[in-house]
C-alpha cells in the first residue's frame, strides 16, 4: 500500500496570512493523522513564508506517523534535521525565494555537493530522499552517493496527463523500474490530485509514498479535510 503523506504547508500559509494561530498547524497535523494520513510533510523555507522553524519543533512532538522534512540542504536545514531527527529528510534543489519545487537535482553538477550531506544525515539515522526527475543516469548517481529513496517530480506527468495519460506516465514507469532494481525506495510528489493519482499508482506498482498538499487542501474547501484525506486514500487503493 502506497502511503499518503499530507503536506501541511498551505495550512501554515493560511495562518500566516492573518497572524495568530488560526488555523492551528499542530492540531491540523494531529487531525490529519486521525483521519488516515500516514505521514506529515513540511518544507520550512528560509523566509518562513509558511512552515516556520518553530512549527517543525512543535510538530516533532506530536506526529506519530512519518515526519518528513523537505528542504534545500543548507546549514540551517541540516541543523534542524540533526535536532529533530525526523523519519525522512527530502532534499530539494530549490534556491532561496523560489515559489515551489519545480525541478529535480542535476547530479551531473551537484553529486559532489550532496554526497557528504547525505552521509551526514544518514549518520544520525534519518532516511534520505532526493527530489529527482526521470533521467536514469541521475538515478544511478543518486544510488552511488548514498540516497535511500528518490521522490519523482511529477509536475510533467500532471501537466500532460489529460492530453495522453499513457505517454505522460511512460518515463515514470521506466524510472521506477530502474530505481527498484537499484534498491532505491520510490516516492512521488508535485501536482498530484484526485484526477491523476489512481492512474499513477496503478502504473507505478513500486510506489512507496506520495506527498500531497496543495490539491488536497484545495479539495478540502469543498469536501472538508476528513473527506478530502479519505478521497485521496481511496484513489490510492483504486490504483492498487
């Protein structure tokens, strides 16, 4: 069964727009788990425009499923990972100020930068996932520098799904098969929603985990958060 990790960045965005503690990020995470979420994902950016450093500390005390902290692996991020020891650290290549993660690591250029960082994180017992595209040689490099998992960037899949779903998924099938042969775990995320999730899961039978936030929270405006999480879990089961 592919696990659903709920990204709660947008809940923090809504809170920060008004100030105060409404909606309560910590309560939301607790409720999301109660409604069936099998993980909580956050991405504390340097400008703290949504999830803050303090949120990460507060959440680490209450998350009982898998706590996944995403981020660009600068010293600020690494110290946070070392302090909180989440279940998973997902390393993304976002420079400061970028709106959202929109590309995977280019390991032709960045392998030497990442290798000692991955070693540093794994020494404290935290699983490392790299945000990657479907290039097979890049997956080879991810394995060589010590990653435990890759998170496939599904933006291109989502963008072309309505035009030709089979064509959109084809490079991901090859990448997932290759990653599995290498012994890498396989996560996926970006622009996944109730329309394209079941097909992704059906075609990528190796999929360990999806991280979904923006679409899930947007759907919750109509469905309510409990029903929204339930619908996403249903789509994952439908694709099984």
